[in-house]
C-alpha cells in the first residue's frame, strides 16, 4: 500500500485494475499466462496481445508501457514479432506519459526506479518540463498535437491524446 498523489491510500493492485481497464478500453487485448522469462518480468507481447503473469509482474506500470508499444506500432506491424526501434521506444515512453496523466497516476507507477536503465527520474523531468521526447512521432502519426498545431486544431496539447492507438494508413 502507498499514498497516491490524490492523498488516497491505494495498492499496486488498484492501479493495475485501472491500467488494464484502460488498455482494454482502447482496443488492446490483455490476457494472463505463465511467463517464465521476459525482458520485463511478467510481461510480454505476442501477436498484438499484451500478456502478463500475475505471479511474476513486478510493476503494474510496465503494462502501460508495453501497451504503448502496441499502440504506437503501425497496425499492419502489430501482429508480427518486431523489435521496436529507438523512435518507437521513445514514442511508447511518451505514450506512457500521456496515459498515466490521463489515468491520474503518479509518474513513478510507470517510471519506477527499477526501470529505464536508471533513467526514470530524468524521463519524468523531461516530460514535466516540456512535451518530452517521442512526442514528435506521436504527432506525426496523428495521435496528439502540440504547440501551434494544437492551437489551430482547437484541441488540448500533449499529453492530451487525439487517439490512443495509431491509425491505419500512417507510415
């Protein structure tokens, strides 16, 4: 148990339930299964489905980040086993930031000390002080808008998302 930024005591399980409900609400399938080993403990993506192992999952925020990988990948690529390039990794991180803000989660639920090769605090600071890295790709594929584009379109800027899943027809 811990206290959230809203002053309410919550458990990782409460956040996990909210995260999974959100991921499913945007059309990404979530399922459980035994995952003996994976890059992130207890989480893997197979053919466009986010799988997690409740016994091995260390951080519920890892579900949100991995869902970001599915969401930012071109639809025709989601069902292939493709290693994300650096651009898609940055876009998934930016997507994760937008999602945690949307869900009103503390930043360290996703950007916890055990992740991001020790750069979690730097990532949090990058997004707290500006739109952050990865956002240009999200904007390029029509998932968000920033600055003048957001203003001209009459929409809230990033971290507000216009769409949570990359649309078809984007390069």
